[in-house]
């Protein structure tokens, strides 16, 4: 069989370098390209489709699922999602016979993934259909609540993980966000709207265009001017609601009282 042509898509350079090196070192595989974001991936997948794409799920602006929707499931090659989503979501991937790599992954896990990729590529080259698996996956995700349980923190050339349950609140900082957790502040390279989509709305509420609060950290809610509220967090932080976000906060607090 001809070498399996792989495309690596990840917004983190070190992650692309590591995965690309491991895939290239595997007999029968060759890396034909790397993409830094979802938009680059869409262009390459449309013009020079590989046999397999290793697709990061969590990317700013256009995430992995957005790439699939933009390209179209019928045009997607064999797809391996690279993800930090929780186990509930991973079971959804497995149920549709699609593979995934959970960050951080080890050599043994990658080896199993590449064997499954080889089998699927053989199927697709032989005329078998792979796209229905992607369709089934997207339909499954629409029926489930898919929220991350941990964030990937990339700081000073290394990656670590933060449980979302440890987050106190989040504030926008241009194209990034500052995540406040246990007295520490972490910068995450995502917009506040992108991060909001990843967080369970039953636990986290957008109270302002530049602030998301973990309801479990709210100690007191005080009435403020013009119908707004001030949220007093356990650590003493005060966050004021913004116009357009009050109704959602009132709804959630009413259910919790």
C-alpha cells in the first residue's frame, strides 16, 4: 500500500511538532502538511486532501467540529480528533468508530490509533464509506451536552491542565482570556465566547460581555443600579453584571434558591 498521507492540525507549534515527528517515524505513514488553525485546515482539506487528518478539537475562531462542517462530512478524509474533552465525550467518539487522541497521549495509545487509521484508509481506498461515521458522530454530539472538564494551559513552552471546577471566574483580555482559579491567573489563547461554548451553562454563567462566573463561587448577589447586580465571590472578588446578561443570571439563581 502506498504511504498514508497525514495532515496535522493544531494551533500549538509544539503539539504539531511532536505529533508530526511520531507519525513520520511510523512505517507506512508520511506527513504531507501542518496547519496552524481551522481556517488553514479547511483550505488544505479542500484543495489537497490527505488520507488522514489529525484534527485538534479546541482551536480559537474555528474549532475541529467547525472544520468538519465547513469542509463537509462527505469530503472529509479519515479523521482522528485530538482532544482534551471529558470521558463522556470520548465515549461518543468511540461509539461512532472514529478514533481520538486524548492530550497528553503516550506511544502505546498512538500506535493503536495508527493501526485503526491504516484499517480505515484501506477501507476508503477500497471504495468503502467513512463519511457516514462522521455524520453519525455530529448527530450524536448534537444530542449530548458536550462540555470540557479541563482546560489546556500553555505557558513558557509547556502544557498543563486545569479542572474547570477549580475556576473562579474568567475575564476577557482582547483575543485572550484570563482565567482566575485559586488565587492564580492563567492566560488562555481563546476568546471569551469560544470558552463560553466549552463550559457547562448550568455551572458557568456569562454575566458581562467580558466576564464568566462559576456559580459555585458566588457567595452573595447584591442589587445594583438600573437593575444590574454585583456578584461577590468567595475570594472577595466583585463582578458586576452587564445589560443583556441579567435575565440569564436571574433564571439560574432562581433555580438554585
